[in-house]
């Protein structure tokens, strides 16, 4: 086999990122603590470089590499570019936070870069093994990142829970995959598709495998009842890690669903549609209702994530190309909103103070009208109020559900969204109408101010001109 | 030409924006300079457009300026339809508006006295006022220039909004707030009909564009719709009557007229601009513009004519018993609007528009003259406290005389041509209800003459009934007030004679107005037309002129010759006097039935629906349930790892049971 036959140039961005991650790993060992910024800049450079290369990838339909293991298509290019951009912003937000807590270490960036690599592999996987490898690369990095602040009891507890539950989920995924392999005799997604379409007697076995795979996917995204880790991990991790976990991996999870459920097991749609309806309704109900009872904003956002996952699943279960595009639109816009919200939490945090409680947002408008406004935009977008992107995301998904003649499901979704509006509005109320509780001035670097502002304004801009992102999503599935 | 058309409304809008948003910085002088420049530009450009279309005979211009959105094949656009009808309206609107702008400088000069000290609303009220009137000009231009129903509705609502803002301009006066609320609510009723009409148009034609809709109007006349099962209604009649209900609101036709007299609570320039010359004519303009639709419905035309006739006669009668100088003019406006509406009903759209134009001049003149009197009298509006003002206000006196003569239709004045045309056209009409309309408009002539000269004599002649202090300060008003009076007096006399030939009998409106063959009242009337002099001569043969003369003489006899006779008649016919003074009890009925009814309903809904059902059961109830559930569900999240793992296993088992085993 020659090197050319591998067609490795297709995977050039991944190869570059891997190389850079290794370089950062080595360089970081040799620089002193006060020059740690160098690792940071090098990591950001790695992300930017990878981003540029992803942008340069010309995709005409579909290109495979490494003996069909790796696929580069419109879906992977779009998702990868957003994963890289989101990670870049998360790194920007994290820097001051890490410095203030004396955990500004190279490991954060090395782990982060490898996690990004894992996500990119998941997005481009064309083989069950690749999916699994990418997922494990991502998950192992995330476990370590959660436990990153190892002197903190909460963080260690969160990491432990995440790790054990993640291992169970991985086990289920492997179990499901092995059944699939047994029934189809192949690990390639395309072969599995063929096998399923021809399956008659073994169909029940396929559904059996589907249940286990779906459970693992639900765990990854945090859908009820496989969501238990989400609040604990979001709350327990350092916010710098939460922002990372809460954004880009959602896109990778979406890609995994697309690859596994839609591409490989599209013929079982009738089955997974029913399963997703259950998961989706449970997620929207549980997420929105329990979020109301939270006093910790990170925990509240964790439950909010669960409810948003319910919405993403709604789009996927509607099961048309347009519906997948709507789900993708939802996932991307949710990741952008969530990034901004955690960014604001980190902005409020300072040395020895976490700004994790909702009460810490009291009177934010008096401390900084601009950032209070940005948070207002983000919260309204999460609640789905026009003219923010959150509104269009919900609208697009609901439209697809209605087109599927599942009006009752759309009504359920709207019902729980209305309940959900309460806790988003509470943040706004606290910021604008409550007495100021904390007089410390806000301080953060210019880079963070600009990134955070453009992040929140992007939510507004996409809400005013949703057509651009929407047509991008539609073109992926066209 | 497109950029010119675009510049006409935008120039006024710019003035409004500058004066409205930056009024505090640029001060009073800056505000009135900016708005007058803006409206002045609009006026000059409108004259250019008028010249382009009327004298150079340019084709009608119909084009889209901006496409807002296209939804399911429906185009939502901003566009202009400029033809002879439109340019005339544009010229009238901007011309009157310009005069009013100039006049306002004098009228509002000491506006700060109208506000309590330290009133926040009173700061920069002068600039705000100018911003409003420029905004009004913009809205009205958008309304008349529109080539589609969406923009028409925008302009329609925008003029309604500005009118609301201006009637309640002195927002610290309870009467002004009451009046603007009333105007707003009554206009809601009309606008509801209007938007239903537009909705019906969209439903049956699938378009908002004038020309497209007009093209399909003939087809609609043979369709029927059944709103209540079993009753089939002609589609075009339903649409036209609904649209006309909108016009009844804006153009103050009975029974939606109640807001107009109260609107006199606003500053006088507004009464002149909005409630005499422009906004109230929006309905007349709209019906003329929609002539290709109204022509297909005899039912709608009869409805229009009878409504107009009732308005013309009954509202004039109320004017006879009013003592507030502005209210007399206001009721006179109502009555004249009725005349225009009657002409519309008789398919004589050009006559209606002609009367609209002449009326715009002499009614603006009368309003501004009334304003001039009010300024001179230190904001006293009660005619019983005036009298003998002739020697103190000579310019106002003579211009008022000109305005009054035009209003009653003195031969040769502009009002004579337009009013006589209406009476003659109604005479020739053959629609259901035309006899009633004919006698109503004839009777209206006598009433008009009577109340006009009653006011004239009470204000300018007879005893000086004002107090000593006012009398000492009486003097002619400044040139910014008298200038517009003179400027308006000239066209009040001559514009009729100049334009009657082309507008009423000629082909001035060309294709912009459509008259069906069967409605040939105007054509029959035209046969008898032999030049302007012939028209004047003909006037001496009809009863109208003598009725008018009788009205003037009666007024003179009752208020100058035998000053006590008015009271005598009031006592003798006390039931009639009381009925008129109470304006036929329509206000009381509205307050009792609609005001009281909706308050009672609201009270009931509030207590039963809101407090008990919505607040008690749904809001608080569901909040309690959600809160309780959240508390319980929160406990499931124990924080114990094996509970979490257990939940996952349960989930897997449940899914397996549901999908594999079952």
C-alpha cells in the first residue's frame, strides 16, 4: 500500500492539529511558569491554522481517506469549522480564569487540543471503530479536564462520576456496535446500511443494537434519563472546562447521531423515531422544570442544556433533510448561546470568587450595562424570544415537527419552552431590577471583551439574518 | 422621476426626525426651520410632479420602490402610484401643511404657558409639535402615493397615530386626553372594518397591488360569500362596504363621527391641518381611488350615499346650536364631508375630489381665522363672549367673510362650483336612496348658510361682549398668522372657477377614476354644462342659491336685527334644541352601551376569568404544580453515583422492553 492510496491529504487539518498538539505538549515542558502564555498562543495558533485548513478543503460531495475510514463531506466541514471556532473562543474566555486560580497550565491546552482532534475524528468517521476512537479521545480528555483543578473536591467528584458513567455508556456503545458487527459482518457504515436494508430475520437484533447505541448517544448529549452526569459535571468543573464541555462537544454529538442513526441505521428510522420522541419529551420536561428550582447558574444552565437537547432531538426525529438542517441550526445556535452565557459567568468571576450563584448577577446592569445587555440577549435567545437566533432555531424545529403531523409533540415542546422562559427571565430580572449585591468592578482583557461581545452580538445578528446560517445548514443536507 | 417621488415623503420625514430626535439640541428655531424646509421641499417637488402629470400629460407612474418580503406568492411592497388624482392630493396636502407650519410658529410661540411648571412633557413641546405635523405630512403622503393596500394601511394607521398624538398634545388636560382616546377608539372601529376589507381582498384576489386587484374586481362582482350559513353576500359589496367603514372612521361619517368635534381639543393648527383639510379627506380619497371596485356594487354605493346624506344634514343641524367657535367649524366640516360622501355614492368621484380640494382651502382658512380670533381673544373660544371684532381684526374679518361665502356657496366662489355640482349630480342619480340624499343636501345648504353666518355675526358684529381686560389687548394677530389667511383666501375664491371645467367635466382624472356605464349621473349632468359662466347662471335657476340666501338672512335677523329671537326659538322648540345640544345623544349612547358595556364585561372577565380561572387556576396553580414537581424531581438527583448508574440501566431496560420485547 502506498502513501498516496491512503489519500491522507484529505485529513490534512487533523494531521496538522495532531502535530501541533504534540508540539505544544513538548514545548510546554520546557518553558517556565511565567512564560506559560506561549503555550496559550501556540494552541490558539494551532486552532486557527486548523480552521484555515478546514476552510481550504474543497469538498465536492464526498471524499474518503485512509481506506474508507475517514470521510470529508459538507457536514464534516461545516461542523469542524464551528467546533474550532467555538473552542477558540472558549480558550480566550478561559485564560484569565485559569490564571486567577493558579491553574494556568499547558495541560489544559494540550488536553483541549486533543479533545478537539477527537471531535474532528468523530465528525469525519466512516467506520464504527473510528467513531469509537474519536469519542474515547474526546471523553478521556474531558475526564482529565474536569479533574484538572485536582485540589478542588467538587471537581474531583464530578470527574469521578463523569468517568464512571462515561465508561458505562462507552460499554453500551461498544456492545451495540459489536452486535451490529455480528449481524452485518462489517464496521463500515455503508456496509451496515446495506445489511440493515436486507435484514428480515435479524431485524430484531438490529433494533437491539440500536437501543444500546442510542443510549450511548443520549448519554453523550445528556438526554433524559441519561442526563444525570450533566448537572454535576457542569457545576463541579472549573467554569473554564464547563464552557468547553458545554459547547463544541454538542456539535460532535450531533455528528455522531447523524453518522450512526441517519447514515448507518436510516432504515430503522421508524424505531429510533419512537425512542427519540420519548427521550425528547422527557428531556424537555425534566430540563425545564428542574432548572426552575436551581440557585446555581451553572447548574441551571446544565438543566437548560438538557431541555435544549430535547429540542435538537425533535429536529432529528422529524427525519427529513430539512429537519436535520433545522436540528443542525439548533445545535450550532445553542452552542453559540451557551458559549456566551458561560463566558459572562467567567467574566464575573475573579480571584477567589466564582460568580456561580444566580444572586451574584444581582444589579449587573448597574455594574456594567453593556455586559448586562449581552447577557439579556443570550438569555432571551435561550428562551427563544425574537429577534434572537434562539427563536428561529425553535421555530425551524417546530415547523418540521408540525410538518410531520405530530402537532401534539410541537405543543408539548412549546408548553415546556414556556415553563422554561421563567428561569431565563429570572436572570434578566435579577440583573436589571434587583439591588446590587457586589460592588467589585468587572475586569477582563480586551481580547475577552471583544470576543464575548461579538459572541453575544452574533446571537442577535443571526436572529436578524437567520437566512445565511439556515441556508448553510440546508446545503449540508441538500 | 422615481427619486423625485421618493424625495417627496422623505423630505417631510427628515424634517420630522430632525425636529423630533434632535429638537433639544437645535432649539425652537432649528426645529421650525428644519421642518419647514422639509415640508417646503415636499411642496415644491409635489408641484413639479403636478406639472409633470397634469400639464405635461405624463403617463401614470406605477412602480415598486422596495420589496419588503414575498410570502407564499404575496408581495409586500412599498410602491408609488402617481397619477392626476395622486398629484392633486399631494399638492393639497403639502400646500396646506406648509401654510400650517408657518402659522404654527405664531400660534405655538407661547406654548410654555399651556403646561404646568416643570412638566416633563412640556419641555421642548414646541419642537415636538413641529415634528408631529411633519410626520403627519409624511404619513399622509405615503397614504395617497401608495400603489398597494399594505402601504395604504400603513399610511392610514400612521395618520391615525399622529392625529391621536396631536389631539392629546396638551396631555396635562383631561379633556384632551379624553378626546384623543375617543378618537383612537372610534378610529379602531373603522380600521377594523378597513382591515377586514383588505383581508377579504387578499383572500379573493391573492394580491395587495391596486392594479391587480382592480383587474379582478369585475370577476368578484359575480361571486358570493356566505359569512353566516344560508345567507349569500356579494363579495365585492362586502369588500366595498368594509373598506367604506374604514373611510367612515377617518372621514367621520355618522355614526363614527363622534371623535371629530372632540378633536378640537388639540391645538388649532392641527384642527386646520388634520381635521379639516387632509386626514379627514383620506376616506374620500380612498373611495375615489377604489372606484374600479365600488362601481361594481350598487349596494355599496347606495350605502355610501345614504350615509353621506345623513351626515351632511344632521351634523349641520348640530352646528346651529354650538357656541364654541371651533366646534361650529368642526360640525361644518362633518357636514361638508357628508357632501363629499354623497358625491362618491352618486359615482361622481371627480366631484367629490373637487369639493375636497375647494373645501381644503376654505375650511383651512376658516379654521385658521378661528385660530386667529382665539389668539386675539387670549384663548377664549366661546362666541357668546365675543362680538364686534370687525374693527380690531380687519384682516381676519375679511378673510373669514371670504371663507364663509365660499362655504355657503356664494356664486363664483370655489364652494359654489363644488357644492352645486354635488347637488346636481345627486339630482341625476338613479341609485336607491337618491331622493333622500337630494333633499338632505338641499336642506343642508340652508343650514350651512345659517350656522356659518350665525358664527360670523356673533364673532365680528353686534355688541362687544368680552371683558375689559381682553378688550384692551385686542389687536390684529402677527403676520405669520394673517399671512396664511390671505394666502388661503385667494384660492378659496378663484380655484373653483379655474378648475371646475377640467376637474369635473374634463378628462382631468383620466384613467385614475373608473365610472361604470350604468352610473351615468355625472355624464347627464355634464350635458348641461356650458362653460363657467353658464354654470353660474344656472346656479340662479336652482333652489340651492335661494336657500343659502335665506340662511344668511335668517342668521342676520336672529342675531343682529332681533338678538333676542334666538333664545325665543330655543325655548319654543326646546325638545329640538335639547336633542341637538346633546348631539342626538349618540355620545351618551356610546358611553352607556359600549363604554359601560365593555367595562361591565371587562369587570366580569377580570373577576371570573382573570382572577379566578387564569390567575388562580392556571398561573398560580400551574406555578405551584411546577414548583412542587421541580422540588420532587430535584430530589431524584441525589448526587450518588450508583443512583445515576441505576437510572441509566432503568432507561436501557425501558427502551429494550418497549422496542425489542413488545
